[in-house]
C-alpha cells in the first residue's frame, strides 16, 4: 500500500495509470472513498496503484458500527458492500493479527497472514453460517493459515522467525504470560466449540459477560460460568505442559496480553486487497491463501468423516476424536530455539542466552536425542531417555540434572515447552525456562574449539595468543582465560573459560579496530572493552556486566602451543627419567596452561561429563593413565629432593619441593578433570610438608 499526501496534511485516494494502459499517459486521479472498490477500468490496468487513506474507513460509515457481524456479512454478500466489509475488518483485525503474531513472532509475516485470512473471508463469506460467531471462525482460520505459513517457511529454509512466539507483558502477570503464550492458541483450539467461542468473545474481542451471553444465546450468569469452566480447562491444559498457575493468574494474563494492536494501516490495506479477493495481493500471499484453503477444506472433510462415524456408532464427539484419526507428525530431524540463561548480561536487566539445537532420531516409537548448547560450547549432550506420544515430548539428561517437557503442534514444525534444571544437592540452583524449538534444515553451526597451533602467537597479529586476567566482583575474584586466533582476512575466533568455575569453554567474539579491543562470550555473560598496553603484552580496560564497569587487565602468557608440563610428561612416558625431571624443574609451573589441548587432562569435568558414554569411558581411561604418569614423575622429583636433603643441598631440595608444590597448585586451580585436582591437592600438601621441614 502506498500513502500519498497531496492536499496539505490530508491524505487522499489516487490511482496511477501507466502509459499504454488507457492510451495517453495520465496523471494521478482522485477517487472518493465510496469509489475505492467500485472503480473498474474498462481495460486491464497493468501497474495500478491504489493509495489508501490514513483515516479509518470504518469511521466513514457510522451506520455500520451498530450492526452485528451477521448483518454485516449479509450486507456484504448481498450487496457487495465495501462499507460492511471494511467495518468487519476494522472490528476483527486485532484478533486476527494477534493470533498470527503469536504463531510467527514477526510483524511483517503476521500482517501477510492477516491479509490472507480476510481475503479468504471475502472468498468464503457466502458459504458461512451467519448464526455462528464470526470471531471463532476467524480464530480457526488464522491458526490454519499461520500453521500453513510456518510449513511453507520451513520448506523454503527461512529461519528468521522469532523462537518465542509471544508478546511482551507489562502487567502483574508478566511471569505467567511468557510461559502460556506459545501454548495459548493450541489450548483454545482444543476446547469444544461453545467454550472456544466464549473465550474468543470474552478475551480476544474484549466483550463483557452480558455481550458474551447474548452471542451464545444465554444470560450473563450462564456466560460467566461458561467462561470460568473454559478457563479451568485451559489451566489443566497448561498444567500438563509444565505451567503451574492459578485460574485467576491465567485469566489476567490472557486478558492483558492476548490482543495486540495491529499496525494503523493494516486494516485499510487488508480491506482493499481482500475486497478484491486477492487480485492485488503479492505472490507470496496468494500462495499462502491457496495452502490455507486446502487445509481448511481438509479440516472440513475430516470433521464430516468423524460426524459420519459418530452417527453410525451413536457416540458423542470431541476434537480428540478428530485428532485421533490423524497420524502423529514425525519429529525426527533437527530443531533449534533460543534459551535464556540465568546470570547477568552486559546491560542491567539483560539476560545471557544460547542457541539450543535438538537432534532427534528413532524408529517405531523408540527415540534418541542429543542437544547442542551453541553459545556454551556444549555439543552432543545425550538424553538418557526421550519419549514422544503426540503431542507430548519428554526428555531426561540426568548427568546435567536437566529435563525438557514440550508439546508438538499439529503441523510438526514447533515444539513448545519448558526446560528444568534441578541440582538437588545445591539449594537455590533450580531453574526453569521456556524453550520453543522450530524445525530447521539449517541449524546454527557449532564452533569447534581452537587448536594449539591456531592461537599460537605470530608476527603480524596484535591479539593472537593466550591471555589471562582477573575480574574482581567486590571481594570475589574470577580468573578468566582467553584464546584468540586471527585469520588472514583480519577476523577473529576465540574461546574463553574460567578455571574457577569448572565451566566449558565458551565460543567468544573479538573485534579490534587497531585501537579498541572488544571481547564478549557468545552467550553474553559480560564484555571486555579496552586497549593494548605495555608494548602489546597487556589489554587494559573494563569488564562490563549488569551495567557495571570493572577495571580489568588481561596479560598475554605462554601459549598452550608450548604446554608447560607436556614435555616433561612425554619424556617420562617414554622412559627418559632424567629428561623428564630436568624439564619438570625447568618449567615455570606458575604459568598455564599445563597440557596440550588434545590431552585428556586438558578437558574440564563438564566437558568429560558431556561426552557420549563410549567416549567418556575412553577419555576417563586416558585421564587415569596420564595421572599415573604424572604421579610417578612427581614422586621421582620428590625422591631427588629427599636425596638433596640427605646430602645437605637444601637449595636443590627446595627447588624440587617447590616445583612439586607449584605443580599441585596449578592442577588444583586449573580447569582440569576433578580427579586431576585431587592429585594436585595431594602433591601440594606433600610438598608443603617437606618445605616446612627444610625451613626458610
């Protein structure tokens, strides 16, 4: 739609006729609002542009405002009344737009769906029963059209839709709304026809109970009871899907958030295109309409089949019967969503998050699943169990104290649910968060860890290398290590981790314009901003988290391309005791990292825990074997220290025991497997005891 103001600030309607459509070139012609739909060119008008007024069309027809939907539909069908159809659009556009918005989460896509629904209404108006609530029909039509849109989007591999199909709540029920928003329309659709009409009229159209009663052919008290029973059924629906809330809270959340105000011009553009039954609609909208009409026709056919079966069997029917006749959608494949994480982001009130990729495979009802948490550097975490009985899915990851409960939509394109983390041994760490997965053929790729060679310092790169620093949160200190690699084209890859937190490495973004350095973990747990100092050996600036700036300095240290302990350990494993002890004593064990990145001892406990069972067993064996070698080497150094004490060479003895103490301290404070940390504590204790005997 094009808006063209030609008389001061008053918008008017114009039509632009190109050359060769009507002969000579003619300029824009003003049209009255009455002739908007009545104008028909004598010959095909290629390139016709209709300019729609900014003022509300419905307000041009005050007589229509007092008519109910049935009367307006009869007026439109019988007289092709543009005034009647415009009034219907203005009256219901917010309802249709809100349902569409919850399904796709994108304003432009919701507008396209809204336009398609009203075009369908214009096409099918003659076949609708005028004694039925139009709002309920529009609700169902919008759901079907939106579901068709999602399937079409996935077939075209368009993944730009928002993962959370919800609006922002501002009232006291804002904690409930994000949990029920992705489930709301499915829940309402599961109600019987009269309950669904009551909910749509009461909350989607905002009518009072008296008006709901009139529409349902009942009094106000009966309408109140009908709405209350319907809300109770919604409450049970949400509870089965992990949302435990009161009926009052759910009522308040739906009332405050179920309807979003559609863009100001949407009703006008929809009216114009729909009245023409899609003649001026875009190709994508026409494709969407075609698919939605097929789905609606099939839905009507299914209902007729069920009605026939029920009539033969002499039993009652519900939507459950319809669902039972349909095969459950296949959930095998790849799914992706965005998960908000506990903790602080860069700005105050901002939450970190990660892309979560769910991979499901299985046959005959036996499913296996794994998950990637992209921004946390966690890959292929296996579910110990994963069950699916349409529409419910449930998965357990006991090694992560995690579970997921969700529901699959009928199209098999969305799984809406909640992830729960329950550390029973750590009070206060329980965590639940909404997580909505969209089916995708192109998930976010997992950034592989940097190898030693990739971030080894090199000439021509100011940042490439291994950096370490301490972030001071009041009296608490957090050590942070960062590995940075620079590609030939000047872009960066990086990994960061904290040896204090026993966390996985986190893929990290780095930018550098020659002056300012910005470093941020992909999940958004804070950001460093500073400049190079001390001849390029340090980065000085601020760590920014939760809106606070903390002065922080990172120092470049020896890269793990030359791991500190690895040469000594390798020499010991090949049986060269003298070289092993010599390398052990020569190493500056206060510097880290200690081991090569491909060593099992370089893995954190979390990284080990995330491995598939077969890999975990293999890596655990490697850890035990390398620790045996390390303990043997440390005992040899301790023996050399004891020999030096016996000879009266306290300087050599102190050197041996100090090296063992530093090794123990390094193991105890490094992000190593927990077993290696225990070995470090034992070495540290033994060395401190021997040093105490020697004295100062």
